[in-house]
């Protein structure tokens, strides 16, 4: 089995409430983007050896046995006879970058095993398994543009953006601690739903669609806020930090000219 777990960006991100289970309710638009990891899964051949994972490319952090791919396999194995597996994960999506890389890896693992072993688990059930590995993991079971509420698992598809738009992803290598970012934010409600604002022309988003984490993260890491400013100066129709950071993206009507100061941090440049 070989799959290509894809990244996502958040178009707007509102923290609307602190939940009794310790999580937060949010509102966002999850939008899939072409940046992908590569994941190969084969049977181990020696069941007694257990699951084994090797990771190349970017450093995902943490111990291999704690990788979300392994957690997804163990979650599925509680109810289905999945054999011992060997996994090779090549990381192109940075960790701690607000792009959902680990969540995507785990969700694509669940979908791949479901298909390969003919488990006949429907999308709704797969999303329940995915939620055990991360709040944004359910989105990656069927990664189409979606309005997300709840923890991020209540998903309603939205129309994709017009063809021909260009995307620039910039990551300065800063790892933002998601738990700390949530702990520092103050939940608040807002009138107009994000899916309504999303349907406005992209150039109008600048003054309408916000990421609640930006105020916190930009204060702690001014460089990230500076990247957003430079993307607007380079002609972006809209720019925002994705998730809790540290990736900043710009959406353009044309192929962007990347400012010299941030060229070394570009992780994707191409069509959206």
C-alpha cells in the first residue's frame, strides 16, 4: 500500500468555546493543498516483531512508536484483525506547522487499511476512529474543502475555490506548541458564519476572515507576523497563518514573486 497524505490550510479559525472534555470548539474552513507526505505500508512477515516504522525526510519529532500512524493502526486493531505491519513514512509536511501532517498520515493509514483488507468501514465510522488520533484527523478521511465545527470533526463540504489561483506556503522552521496556543486563547463567538464569508470574493477576505491564533503567535514569534506582511506586499489576495502556526500562506491570482528574505522558507509554490 502506498498513499500520499496531503496537507491542509485553515481559511479562518475561530475558537468559540472551551469544552468540558478539555478540548475547544472551533469554526474553520479546512482546505486541502497539494503538499504531501509519502506513506508505504506492507505486512511485517514476522508477526511477533510487531509494527515497525521508519521515518525519512523532515523530522516529525517524538519517538517512532508514538507516531500517529502507529496509533491509528492500534486503534483499528482493537476491532479488526490487522496483521503486524512495516511502515515507511517520508515527511515533506513540517511538524508543528499548522498543516495537519500527522493527522493526515493517521487518517490516510486508516483509509488504506480499510481498502486493502476489505474491512467495509464507512466514512462515518472511519472518522470516529480518526478522531481518536487528532481533532482534525476526520477531515482527512475524505479531504474535500469543508466547513468544520465542534472539535473540527463536524464537517460540511463547501465549494472549491475558482481554478487558476496560486498558493505559496512559507514555514520558517518554528514549531508552535498547539496545546499552549489553545491554552492562551480566549474563546469568543462571532455573528456571520465562516462558510458565508468564504463565499465572498477572495480579495474581500483580508478584512473579514481571521485566525484567532495569530494575535497570540505573532506576539510570541514576530517573524511569523512579518512573513504575513511580506506576502501581502508581494501581491497576495489573502494571507493568513494556518492552524496554530507556524506556516503562513498566501493566495494569489498569479504566480507570485517570492520576496528574497523568505525564499529559503518556501515549502510549496504552485497552483492551489
